[in-house]
C-alpha cells in the first residue's frame, strides 16, 4: 500500500455539493496527478463539516488546515502552494470577523470552539463510502463489545444509564423505549430508523447519513441485539439522494464484511437492514404514520396505544428511533454511559445538533452540549445577528415549536427548559429572527407548513389548523378584531387538546407562543392596522414626503399601477387605493422622499 | 377484569374494552360519529378521526378518544366537564364549517348523524366559519351518488370497501384540508372496481354517499297512461320497510306493502319471491346436473357451483377472479329472471309489446340498480327491469303518495307472478339461497319428500360457514359466505387446497345477506336491527304453507305453459346469463 502523506478532505454534503464541491474534487485530483503526487496525496469526499455559511470547505490533514469558500479554480493554487511547497493559501483561510486574523485550524474558530461533536463525530473526518475508515476510527467496536461482553439486558441498561433521549422531537428516554420493545415476546421484531427528517431547515440527520452512515448501521444492530430483533428498516426520504446512495453502499459494505447478515462477527446474532423510501410527507415522521407508510398504506397516524413497541411494523413489536439518536449509540458503548451522562443537564444528557439558520452570521450545523445557552449558540457560535440588527427571537423545534425571546437568551437549552419556555426541542431546527421579522408572519409561515402537511385524518388538524391560518391571514390583512385574537387562542388550545397525533397537537405552538410573547404586535395589527416590522403588505403604505419631493416625476414614471400623480417640480402623491406596494417608487426616488409607513 | 371510574361511577369491564364500551355499560352515552362497531359481522371502524367522543382521563395531558382508548386499571374518566363539552362543540363547529348547509334538500336529511349531533349539541352559531370550502365534482354512477363536499373523513366507507369487502375502490386521497375519500386518481366510481354493494352508503354518516334516486321516474311511469307498470319486491324489503314508519325492527309488513303499492297506482303488484322460486328451479337443476355428471366421472365439471343471485358478488368475481368465470351458476338473479319473464311471458299474456310494460323492482340493494342497467339484460335497448329502487326510496314514495302506512289493510300479491314459497323468502338472509336450493335438490336427488325443511346448520351470522348434509350415499359439502372479504377468504382457501372440496357455495356481498343491503333503512350501527330482520325472514318462511320452490303451483304452471323444463332451451335463453372479464384495478 502506498504511503499516503496527506489527505485532502472536501465536503460532499448536499450544501457544498450544490456549490460545486465535487468539481473541486475533480480539479484537485487532476492537479495532484499532474504534479505526480497521486500516490502520496489522497482526495477524500467527506461528510458535512457543519460550517455551511463558509462552504465549500476543503480540509487538509494532517496539518488541519481549513479552507473556506473554495472554488474549483482554487485547486491549482492549493496543490501548488500547500501540497507541493507546504505554504498555506492565506486568502482561503477563515478570517475572524472580530480580530480580522486568518485562522488556519478550525478548532480555534469561534464557530467550533464551543461545539462538542458526538453525533457528528465522524462527519468531515472520513470517507463515508469506505468502511475501512470507519473501522479505523473504532467503528463497529461498540457492536463487538455489545455482542461479546454484554447481555441484551445489559445493553438496554447501558442506554438507560446514559440518559439518552430521543432526538427526533418527543425526547422520550431511549433506553426505556428499548426496554419496552425488549419486553414483548414475538417471533419477529423490528428496529426502525426514522430518517424522514422533515422540519423546515433541519438537516442533521441527512448530514449523519451522508457523512457517517456506518454509525447508524452499527447502532441499529446494537439495538437489534438489545430488543431481540433480526431485522432493521430504514425509512428514508427519497428527496435525500446522496444519503440514500451512501447508506445503500454502507449496507452493502457491512454485509460484505460480515457486519450485517447471519452470525455477525461469529456470534449467534443475525441482523440485516432494508431501506424504504418516503414519498415526501412530513407526517410520516410520526412513528405510527411511518409504519403505515412502510406497509404501503396511506401515511396516517393511528391512535396510541397500541404503541409500536407492542404492535408496530406488520403488527410486530418495533422500536423506532431517529438518525441522530442512533448516531449517539456507538459512542455510549465506547466511552461508557457515565461519560455520556456527565455531559449535559440533569434530565437532558449528551449533546444536541442544531441547524442554525435565519438572520445569524454563521449558518450551519452546530452540535453543543445540552445546557448550552441560546446566547452562546447564537452569538458565540453563530457570530451574532446579520448586518448588526437587533435579535428578536429564536424559533426552535420546527413547525411544532415556538419562539424564544430575549428573556430566554441565558436559559440553558434542554428538553424541559424549552418546553417550559413555550417551545420545544423538536428535531433541532433553530431559526434566528431579527427586528425586521413580523411575528404574525412567522406564525403564518409555520402554520402554513402544517396545514399543507396535515394528513387530513382528524377534524381538529384538518379543519382547525386551516381555520387558524385563515384567521392569521385576516390579521395580517388588517381585517381582524381583538375578538378574533381570543378566538384564535381558544381554537389553538382545543386543537392541541383534541388532535390525534403529535403533528396536530403541536401545530398551534407557533401561534400560541407568538401570542404569548408578542401580543402587542398582534394588537398593532388588529387595533392600529399596522405591522410594526413592515412585513405585512396589506398594512404597509408608501408615502411621499412633500418637503423632500422635488417633483422630478421619476416615481410616477416607474409606477406600474399609475398610482402616483403630481405636476413637474411639485410634490407628488400616491393614491393608496391604486398602489400595489411593489416598492418601485421607493427604489427609484433619489431624494429619499418616499418612505414606508 | 379492569376496574375504572367514569363520572364518579365505578364499573368493571373486560381487558381490551374501550372507554366507550365501559361508559355504555354505565348508561353514559358518549356521542360518536366516525365510530362503527358491528362486532358480530366483523365490521369495525376505529379510525378515531372525528374526535367527537373525546373525554378527560385523569393524568393524561390531552383529551382521549373514548372509542379507541382502552381502559386501564384505576382509570378516572370524566365525560361531561366544561373542557370536554367545549372541545366537542368546537370539533363540531369545525366539521360544520366545512360542510354544505343544504340539509333541506339533502338526501340524508333526517337520517344524518352529523345533523343529529348539531341538534344534540344545541349549536346555534358557528364561531369558526371559514372562507374557502373544498369543492369536489359530484360523481354519479347508476347506483351510487358521491358528494365529497359532505365527506367528514370518518373513513367508515373505506373500512367497508377495503377491510370488510376487500374491494379497494375507495381510499383517502389528498392531504390536509383537501383530504377526501375517493377512487384512485379520482376516477368515477363507475370506472373503478366498485361492485356497487352499497355498503359505503349503508354506513356513511352524512349525505356524502347516497343511492342514486330513481323514485321520480317511478311516479312518471305510473302517471303515464300508455304504460302498464308492474312492481316486484325482494324478500328482504318486507322485513325492513316497517322501520321507515317507526315500526319495531323485524316487523313483517308484506301485506301492508302490497296494499301500499296497489294504492300508489301500480297496475300489478308482483313478488320477486316468485322469481326466487324460479331461480331455485334453474340453479337447483344446474347443481343436480353438475353433481350427477361429477359422480359419473366427468372430470370437466366445475365444482363447487357458486350462487349468482347477488350482482355485487357477480361484479366482484368478474374483477377479482376473471379466471373463474365458468364456476358460478349461469342462472340470472331473481330480479332479472322476473324481468325476463315479465317482459316476455307476461307481456304476451297481456297482449302488449314489451316496450309498453314498465318493470319496477324494489330492492334492499344498490347493485340491483347497476344490474338492471347491464346491457346484456336488455332487448333492443329495452331493459328487462326498467327501474330499480331501494327500500328507502319506496318508503319515501309511500309517504309522498299520502298513504298512512300503519293503517293499511293486509293486501296480497297479484297473480301469476305473485305466488311464492317459504324457500323464496329466505333468499333475503345469508344462507337462505343455499337452504332453498338444498330443499329442492335433496328431494330431487332422493325422490323422497323431506321430513324437515329446516336446515338450521346453514343458518347464522358467522362470516364463513360450512355444513355437511347426508343425501342418500352422497355427503353434500356446502359453504356459505357473506361479505365479499369472507368470499375472498373462502375462494382463496379453495384455490390453495386448504379446505375440503365443496359442492356448492352461497355468496352474498352484504353483511347478513340482503337484509343488511345498501338499500335498506339505515341501521346506524345497531347490530340488533340486522339480527331481527333475519329472524323476521325465517318467521315468514315458517308461516308459509309451501316451503319448497318446486311446489309453487304458478312455477309449475309456468314451466308447463311456457318454459318447458329447467335448463331447457327457453330457460337457457331467458333465465341464464354469462359473465365478463373485468380489470383488476
């Protein structure tokens, strides 16, 4: 085997790929070959590094140089300078916005400093399509330990002791879930991996599957051993082609290596995994709907009990965990449950991955210990609010979550604190809002999503959420009254109380949480017919300040609706009845005479 | 047993019971809408989707659907707190906010479960009226009319169509607010695998699925001075029609019905039972023929013979078992036999052309509407049966004709197509056709009169039944299935060779047979109603002086005067049919 002295890791996650990272790989390989270095320098398509804001990312090991926003055209220089001459290409290094210093090693960047990567431990560090690299990083050792040193009950107990809770939304204790599934006797049981990640903006599961697929296979096998299941099922979104491809390859490689199939590692334990594709329904992330979908039925939740642990896939006991939950499992066995339980807060152990997005400087995938504050995530890791604007709220928990205001900035993030603050962990979406965001609009956006994604089975979700959305539309159009706000709140609470599944029970959360935290903003819409953030088009007016208007007629010329009139060199006026609020006049006026009101 | 407390009262129920079951035991009537439980017939819809039945369970975060929540030891349930009542009221307001308010002209008015709830909840305004209501095109087939604007997604129809009947014509389509139950790709029901059994209509709580109403055509025909209008009524109708006039389920109204029909102006009031006796003559002869040939070593004989009286079952096997088209009896159904005899024999007797004769059938069935429109049952475009109406439509016609049904005298059917035996009456319930056939076949086989005509082994409401009858040296193996899902089970097990070979099998599409047909008065989920109708049918049989089809004097006369003999040339031409291969999806 050739002695490889250097690895060039290029992010092959979906985000960087769409920014031409695969072209970078080709360019690097061509250049390395041209320089005659193909034997000693290896280019690896790695998983997501998380710092999507600065993608595409190229990392060179062993010196851990972290290049950001690389283009295929940069390949030549990277090879010629860094690889051949050992000189770093400083223009491609990350620049610290505070100190303006060039930082070469990612561990010194604010974005990574406070992160602790457990679920994402291998993402960006190995070639996900090479099982050997996973094994070299202690892969499948946890499975070996479970199979040969522990009884199934001890495996369950270890997970229980770790305090791991489901990362998919509900936060149910994983060990307890395994224990319940293990307690049922059946001729067949199933381990189901929920890879139907659907929260808008969340992509941690995709990143794990793309960057470290073997960790999921290993964890599912451990779970199979623990609960007595010989079959595993991955329910994965068909809209994740890269994740599908990598997981498929990983399953084949695991089978070929004897890590899936009969008598794994020579033990009595047999386990194999099948993949099923979701057809793009958010509700299929709900475990009973997921199971129906697996059975080729309409993806609709069913009443619980019975829970899947008792009667799941084909009526057999089934344990459903999501990707991120599984990604934590091997580490718990390698480093021990005590180590895992030492991270986090009293009732929330380990770390949580957040998909940081919105009006924050560093968007990307962030993994922090439970108990990290919102301020640390948004201001330290996220680098603060874009364009120096003021922080308004952080929306967490996806469409089922709520908005956290400034007063919660220093609250340690964990399952229970988020619920107490009127939001939830969800799958870890975190969207940062600034002063320009209208909270009615935010509620409308999330509710619009759930209305679209409701399966339509139960009345409160099917009709109730639609009615709430209509009320929100009325509010943002200035047609609602204060009485409507009361009705909105009442309907929201009844939908929570009566809906069949988690989707309906949590759909009103964005409405309730914005009503709770931003009631004044709602009042401004209904009482003063005004949108303080200036986002609600129907409530906004463009007006011309006669003192500043020179009568140049430019605005009247660009107005597509013929709404502006006035004589040359005399102040113009906008006819509000005709105005379509396109903003053309506002953009055209050279004298700053037009303003939004 | 599980102990729990509901509204302060203690109750003990078996494990697996729901809160709804337990409450019922205490006399607490929790309102339901989507829930349906005809347990003895295997018909259970536990979608828990409407959320009308929500109750408060101590220690539970949200409200629980009583219909689908199993009881647990020590459970404390409250069914009428402010929280519960407000939730129910809101759920109902939401349902109504997406429902047309055309109760006055709705076919389901007075029988609508949603309307009943609105009345029960004293709803006087709706706080949650919404703007856009989803609008679907109406789908009208020869038998069933669908108006999905009235669908409340209870999924009862889907349960009937998929789980009970295994037809699979209806399923949920679209998402969220636009979700609705429809055939795949929103194709018209007529183009789908629908068998028109009408069980979806029988259980629909609103006016979303109703029969296609032909009652006005009946009024027009009677009013037409150029037409001679005759009516035939199926056996199951007389055991249920009374319910529409407030009579106890299971009341027989044969005589009143005949009087009402005469008063309405039909020229002749006949009986489908006459044609049922005729069916036994033909089907019995066919059974005898196949068995005799089989016993003499003819390997080409297809056994078991399957009955063919039920048009939904006929359409079902045409779609689902196109390779078995030569197995069922070729005998037409009683409705169509009647039509063929009326339009030929009777028209000749009356000296009028067939076009002048209008044959109306009153059926417990929706598939009969489809059946009489099948092109092979028409001569030069003139159908043997012109109009088929349901028991429910007949009740409406009687009311419209200002007839006080309760005070009517006991009338009688006209001659010659009105005479019938007890064997014909039991066609109306599951097992009846095969019992009637057995009465005749056994006498023909042995040449000796039966000691006892009651073959009780063939009776009951179990979905799949079998019985062995000793007839001379032969042991007749008979199977019975009602509900198409049970029929499928039976056929598949015959195919798989997991059951002993049968000689004859009776199949009826509807739960309980025709008494539970899609055209009968709505049972609103009451199992007892179906049971009582069955009892009434057997009562009618017992009261008859003649209880074997081949002893019907008018049938004997018909063969002497006109048909010749069973399976003869004329019979073959008028009373037998053939089947068509149809697509599977």
